[in-house]
């Protein structure tokens, strides 16, 4: 707008050089009125015109087209119009700029608010992240601790069982040693006893041979036992104990049967009171 106004001011005087043809009938030109700007009367055939805005007379030199170029006005009114228009444009521009500034300010404020809001959000999120991280770390460490404690418990149990096994094996080893020692002692005793028994056996064998020689002329006790009842057998064993043990002949007789019969005969010859006192029984077996 400013540029347009400038060009208008520069070009108008040339266009208006020739005539004042822009007058209409309501403003008839005058030959007598002076120009109120230059105070000159129109010369030759020229006339002055009446300005529609200020109702004052003006000459050709001080004539200008109005805004829509339909009629002429005085230079002062033209300048005033341009000034007014420029002022109006400037105020409009200033208002626009003010609006722009206000908008930008409000935008800036809004952006600041947004930035602050986002900052607080970021801080909250960071706090949350930190909390989550710390919680995660805490959980991970807790799990590790639990696993390690479980492992430790299992290991302790294993160690305890191993210690028990070791103790039991030690004690069993001791027991085994003691058993082994006692068994070895027993074996020694058994060996000693075996040797003793061998010697005894040898002695008995020699004794047996000797006795066999002596027993050739005596009645075997086994045959005598078959011929008497158990009570008489006991009697014979008591009466001839030494002879039976050593297989010797009874004095004055050739065999065991003869000595037994002799004893029976002497028993029968006894009086009844003597019989009762000797042994209170009398059987009907073939010998007694
Ligand atoms: Zn003039
Ligand atoms: Zn005027
Ligand atoms: Zn009998």
C-alpha cells in the first residue's frame, strides 16, 4: 500500500498537465477565484476549481485526482487523504503485528506450558523407569539370594549326610577292627583249643588203644545194658562206676557180668532189713 501511494504521488502531476477535465457540473470552474494554496488568480483561459473535500478553490498546479480517479481535489486534501490512508494502513499493519505478536506470545506460552508439561511427564517417566529398574534389580537380587540359599541348604544337607556317612563308616571301621581283633583272638584261641584237642585226641587214641587191650577180656557194658531195665542200669553204673570208666576187671571176677551176678547173689543173701536199707527196690529183669 505504501509503495502504491508513493507512485500515485509521483505520477499524478504529469497526468494532470493538460486540463481539469475531471470536473463535473456540480463544481463549475471559476475565472475569478484565487488558489488558496498559491494565492494566484487563474491566467489566460484557465480556471480554478472548488475542492469537494475542503470547499476551497485551487489552481491547476495544485490539483490532484481523488482516490477512485473520478474527480479532482486540492493538493492538501490529496496529501491528507494519502496520510490518512497510510496511517490507516499503518494502524492496520500495527494491529496485525500486535495480533501476530499476541498469537506468537500465546503460542510461546502454550509451547512453554507444553514443554513444562512434557518435562514433568519425562521426570515422572524417568522416576517410574528408575523405580521399575530398581524394583527389577531388587527382584533379581532377591531371586538370586533365594536360589543361593536353596543351594546352600542343599549343600549343607549333603555335607551333613556325608559327615554322617563318614562318622558311621569310621565307627563301622572301628567296630570292624575290634571285631577283626576279637575274631583273630578267637581264631587264636580256637587254634590253641584245636591243638589242645588234637593233643587230647592223640592222648585219647593212645589211651583207647591201651583200653582196647584191657577190654579184650571184659564184657562190654553195652551188652550188659541191653539185658537190664533202666533202674538196674543206673544201679550198675553206680556200683561199678570206676570199673566202667576204666574198663577194668572187677576184682576176683573174669568179666563184668560175673561181678554183677556176684553182687546180685550177695544182695539176695542179705536179710530183708539190709535189702531195704541198701536200695528200696527189687526188679524182675533177667539179671537182678
Ligand atoms: Zn495554486
Ligand atoms: Zn481541498
Ligand atoms: Zn532190673
